């Protein structure tokens, strides 16, 4: 049976291999799959049996990876592949033959995408849409069946295309109406039509799929194999891992520019890093559009029109002290004008994503109080540079804050997706001193406490941590440990993400035959342990539940580990040895909660939020949108009236709040560049926005009339500051020290 499957898939594999010969000649992706299978078999935390049940998971996960909305494949495709492959992918994987199945499925997917998008573009060109009746489109189709046949697929797509065009037309109507009210010209006067816009979106999807090479298909397929074990095991191609490395280290070797994909197929420069290579070279400007890249600076140009942005960026990045050429259409140039720009690559630090703080100064003289908010976007670390780590930067920031004699600190980790386990172990100790920060359990059941070796805490005062559903992994370890030790008050959304597992990167080439082609074998991110809080509880699926829960728009969304596929279970182990929590009464939870609830009951923005949550929950439950233009216009009118009413109410209230803020406190900036300053500079939020990047401003930005939060402080941060001040006053009143300064 397996032999027949291999022979049947061989022509398809040959086709794709020929199509992408340069990549295939370098790397044997069948051997990559076998090596990855062995790594998963022997190293994954759950050690599932490599059997038919797991093979079915491989199969289902691959289909969901390719077609998560169930709009391309037909039911007949699914049944055919189910019969052929669902029971034997695990065997094919270990025989270095599974990718042939992945390729065959992908080729059918590619043909379906080509057919469906071809039909969509034909419908757009005819433009016979009526936008009437009571028809609706299902928004989230992940639980829907695939179309039964071609006729139903065409009907489904006709409705989806009509909805896509109607949404674009409605977007333009709303923006044009806003421009008219503001006495400004429409930003669409010289823009392509709505039909062109929608068609371009489809064209970009089609080009991405049609241009997929064997490395891309291997990426899709092996990622599905890995994620069948748990949501956080994954396969990383070479280009994906490089992007991950940049994100986790906040450093890259490039030109210091931001890009986005445009409808016309170009990649538009949206920002130039201040003082970076492109900025100093001087020619490249925000708004310029890149059409081709010379990655080696030798005249060998690569056309990047309609290329996926990740691949465009891959062409621009490179080795330090090398030259990259860009062929660009200048923002203010003529239609067919192009210029060649050559820029030397350098090591670039993404400073806007580094740790920073704001210091709020209330009162004067004996009444002076200082509170700091530390912004921690990620637990970054550099694989190659030990000095580029979040714990190193936090230590510096904390020591300066202690010198500033701050009365309390809030750490904002909303949206912080985590990072290094070693980093979080070290930096949590800055607030607790020596002790177990987290426990990790391996597949053999062995539990190991990870101890902070920080002899004495750097900061011993009142502490608040702001969290969200986007706070995950290492962030949850920190928040959970500080909560277990009763060291901090956790404030935020209903829970954090709920990722309670530990991963490591394994270089697959190390497990391939010595003489095999493995230059671009990639890496597997492998789940090897589960982690537990010092108290023994796991954050897996449940997350960290704050001590003070604030309402959030995410309450209306199915977001977090609990909603993912193939998740590991939640469990509890014994508390860590030597785990000694502090006195919980010192944090005055009952009083803090009562005061917070009282403020929120009177806060108009939290009332608005409650209304928005209710509407979002209703939309999510309905899971559909009308394709009747009059219905949509009525909905748009209601939204616009609500927006205007809120803006009018907020305009007066925000002005009063901001004026009161000016009389109540001053805000100082503390970045890594300010550490040695004799006196911290006052925070200029507008300057801070432009400090690192010169950003493109267009006609759409000019129409934006949403109000900025008073003093740049959103409602959650403002409430967090209130809670921190309340806590500090209670601590002072009771004359207690939160953490002993001596061992």
C-alpha cells in the first residue's frame, strides 16, 4: 500500500522539485521530515504514540493550515485524501516519504485556489452585484463543512466576493463622508477603484500560493505535523527562524526601514529608522515603493512585485557591511519614474521595542510622591550577545528608579508574548530575592525548581503588574510567581493567555545523515516541559487570573490557550520546596478591589467598554454579516452616530482630565539612553513617537479624529496607577516593608 502511495505521488513531487530546483538541490526535505519525526518521537513532552490516531491529527492539522476557512477544498478532495493518507502519514514520515503526500494535497489546494480566485476576479470584472435581499455571509467558517461540490463552491464564493466588495465600498463611503464633514477632499480621488482593491487582494493571495516552492510546502506540512502534538511545537524554515531571531533579540542586520505590502504589488516604505543606515544614506523616504531588490549589490536584481512581504524582507536583510540595492518608485515622482538606491547594511537595534519607563511625580517638597510604570514589550534576549537581554536592561532601569526614590512601581506586560525562561527567572528575583521562581516538569515526571540566585531584591516597594490576554508564557511565569509570593497586585483582563509549556529550538540538520543536503533544513520548536508556579499550580489553559479583574474587549473573543487545538491538559503539582510566600494581608486586596470598583462604576470609558463588549458578543454569536447595502448603511450610520456622540462627550471630559493632570503630576522619561542623565527629561509623547522612526503620514491619517487618551494614559494604565497609589498609601499607613532587604 505504501509503495503504491509513493509511486502515485512521485510525478507531483517531480513537478514541484523541478519548479523549485534551486532550493531542492540544496536540501532533502524528505530527510528533514524523518529527522523531525524522530525528534518528536523521542523529545516531545507528551510522547504520543506514532499511530493511526496521530496520523489523523497530522492530516487534519495540514488541511486546517492550508484552508482554515474551509472555502477552497471540496468535500470530495477531503474524502479522497482521507482514504489515501489519514491512516499512514506517520509511517510515511518515518520512511522519508511523507512530503510526497503533502505535495499532492498542496497541488490540489493550489489548483483550487487558482480556480476560485480566477472566478472571483471574473465576477469582479463583470460587476453584476445587486447588494440586496436578506442574504448573509458567515464570518468564521472554521466550524463549517467544506463545499460539497463545484456548484456550491461557486455559490459560496460569489457571496464572499460580493461581501468583500461591499465592505470595501462601505469603507470608502464612511471615509468620504468624514472627509466631507471636515471640508477635505476624498483620499480616494487618485486611488484605484474598489474593484481593483479587492481584486488586488485576491491576486496577492494567488501569487503567494502559485510562487510557493518546496521549502514553503515543507514549512506548511511539517508545521502541521509539529502542531499536531501541541499548539506551540512548530517547524521553522530558515527564513522563518531568522525573522523569529530578529523579533526575540530586537536586533537585525539591515537598512533600518519598515515596509508594508501594497495593492499594486509594491512594498511601500512606511518608516525610516532615525540614525539608521537608510536615514544616513538619505535617498530612501517614507512613501517610496520598492519594486525590485539587488540583495548582493552586484546587479543581480530580484523582482519583488506581489512577493510576500516576508520574502521581500529576506532579500533586503543580509550580512553586516554588505550593500543592498533597491529599485524604488519615489513617493513624489512621476508614474513611471524609478531610482536605484544602494545602502550598506548595518546592525540595527529596534529601540522602540526595548524596555523603558515613565516616572510620574506628584506634589512637591514633603508631599512629593513618585510612581514608575515600566513598559516591558517582550522578554527579549540575543542568542549571540549576552549583553542584549531584558534582565540586563531591567536591572539598570530598576537601579535608576531606586535612585529616583520612587514610591511604587507598575510593570506593564500587556501584550507581552514571553521569551526566555532564564530571563524571567533572573528578573523576577529582582523583586523577590532568592527562591524558586518556577518549576518545570519533564516527560519522565521529574520536577525541577528553577531558583533565582539574586541574593537581595533590587526593589522592595509596592508593586503592581498589568496583564492582558496577550500576556503569555514567560510573562505568565513572572506574573504567577509574583502573585504566589504575594509580592505584587496583578491587575488586568480576566486571565492571561494560558501557555504553560516550555520549548527549545532543535537544529534538524544535526539529526540528518552527514552527507545529506541539509543547508536549509530549518529548526523545530519542540515542547519539552510543562512549567508550574511556585505554589504548584499550572497556568496551562487557565492562565493567571488577576487579583483585580478589569473588563476588556477580549472578553467577547475566544482567545487563549483554552481555545486552541491539541492543547496539553491543566494539572497541579506540589508546591516548590523552600517556597515561602509573604503575608497576603500586606497587599490589602479587599480595600483595593472596593476602591477600584468604585472608580470604574463612575468611569464613562469603562461604561462605553461594557457596551462594546455586549455588542461584540452579540456579533460573535450571530457570526454573519449582511450583503444588503441598505442594511449595511444603517449599521454604519448607527456606528458613526455613536462615534460622534462619544467624541463629543470625550472632547470636553478629556480636556478637563488633561488640565487636571497638568496640575497634579509631571511625567518624566526613562529609556536606556537616559540612565546616566543627571535629571530625567520630561516626557514628550509626540517626540517619543517620532524618536525612533520617521513615519509616513497619508491622507487617511489626516482624517483620523479619534481622541488621544488624556496625557497619553489609557484607561487601564490610569486605573493601574490609581491602584498603585492606593496600595502605596496603605503600605505606608501600616508601616510595613513589602520585602525584607536582608536574607
